[in-house]
C-alpha cells in the first residue's frame, strides 16, 4: 500500500505513520467522489501527452499479483530496478488519473536537497521515498468497475469481460507511464490482480504474471499482525481509514473485506468469522479459499499457467540468487545480473515477528489450509517452520 504521508510530513508521535496530510485528504476525496470527472481529466491528460506516447507500444507488461504479505513488494522493487521498467511511484498519488501533467508539475516543484527514506506504514523494514515504486492503479479499476470490493458480489474479472472505456483508458495510462519513466516495459503490482489475471491476459496476450505465495502459517501471522497495526493506526487517525478506502486497500484495517472469488457463501462465512472475533479461523478459511481459486485457474487455463511464475516465499529467501534469475528470465528482462547481485544478499526471512499461535490455532490453520497449501507444494510443514 502507499505511505500515508510524504517523507516531509512524517510525525514522530505515536501513530504518526498513519497521518494523512490535509492536502492528500482533500484531493483524494475529490477524486474518489467524482470518478467520472477524473476519467475526463485523464482523457485530457492523454491528449496533452499525445506527442510523447505516439510511438509507445505496450509489450509484455508485467503484473505482480498475490495476496497481501506474500512478498509482492520486494518483487516489485527488484523489477523496478531494471532500466527498462516503468512503474508507478509514491509521487504519482493522489492524482493517479493524470500522470503526465502531474509528473511535469512535480518535476518543476521545489524539492528538498536530500530525500530521506522512511519506513513505510507496515513497519516491516521496507524504507521508501517519493521515488519508490508502489501500487496505485487500483483507483482506476474502481472508477470503472463498481463491484470490485463488494463482498456480496463476485470480484472476479475473467477472460470473457469486456469494458471498452476502461480498456482504452488503461492502455493509454500504461503508455503514459512508460513515456514518463523513460522505460519500455510496464511493471505493476496490485494484490487484487489475482482476480483479474485472465482479463488482463485477454487484453495483453503477451503479459507476464508473477504470483508470490507463502506458507499459510507464516502468511496468516503476518496478515494478522498487519490487521492489528492498521486497526490501531486508523482508530487514532480518522483520515487514515478514508485514505485506505480511497486507494482500494481493504486487505486489513477497520474496513477489512474478504475478496469474493465467486463463492459468496464462503465469503460471507469468512466475514462472519472475523466479525465474531474468530480471527485465525477466518484467516485460514480466507487463505484456503483464495489459493484454491488460484490453483484452479492455473490448472484450467493453459495460457495463464504458461504466463505465470509462482514464487514461493520460502524458496525466495532460501535461494534468492537463483530465484531472482528465474524471475528476470520469466518476465524477459535481460542484463539483470548486476541487479541480482545487488539484491540477493539483502533477501532474508523476517526477523521482526514470529507466529505466536496456540497449539489449537496451529492445528486450525493446518487443517483448514492443508489441501490448498499442498497444491502449491506445501506439504509436511512443521508447526513452527521458519524460512531459512
């Protein structure tokens, strides 16, 4: 998710990482409340960018998709280091619909002599600046599809979906991002793309997908930790909840919503478990539901399976060099040896938390997620297994 504040707005007080500036709160509210108007502004932005994008082609776009806390951010940051990559950055928010004109303004605006990297809101050791890559295109998806976060409606956009207005806008947006960043390949990360990969593949038949997955015990521990962190942060900063809703981050926090992958009964059951305070059981059902869906789609759709690289978090931290080689080979980004040599030594298992589940909770997680986990190669896992 994006940082709640710009680096010069960071507050040292408790909960300061969840502070949302008055400017961000006002303009993001204008955008969220008037999507049609901002789609119009985006089309005007495209006209202003006409000369810059006239020769820009969209070739092999890269989409990092995976449930939150699966390792998607480090994958995005690594891919973004390649000079051919063109990604969204923190500087692109709030006016994501008009990146061409906004970035011209940002480039002309006065800047501090030195941009200090600060730890992002997740408190997970990842430091960011306004130039760091981030996921922002969800606001565009929400402007064209009004059911994407409705738990009572399937959130899946399959290969049969057609939305000409969105597809034209989205293609133009990608071309603008490539031109703005001076790259050649669009690279995006968005957790909710797990329900849209087949739609994206219908739009971009040469697309490359990267799907990070993680041992459910550790994955659920991280999700639960973030949920508590965000609930506390939003409770102490009223604007933070609105911010999360406007950028389309419902993975955790006070307005947490389960992704509906086509089974509304299961989605309602998960929400009921969470509302009843049965957190671990709810997370386990959720993990299993989503990963069964993903395994089914990869099994059924040969083209999607060929276009998708599954990256198991545990393999990634155990053998980062070879996993990074697989990553760059799959997305077809050449001359990445220097990036791999730079990034591989920095990859390690999390040291800032460890699952603190009771024996009964561990049993619940393993029983509810076991079959889905096995479909991604997770079998005979120890209860306290930590990535090497």
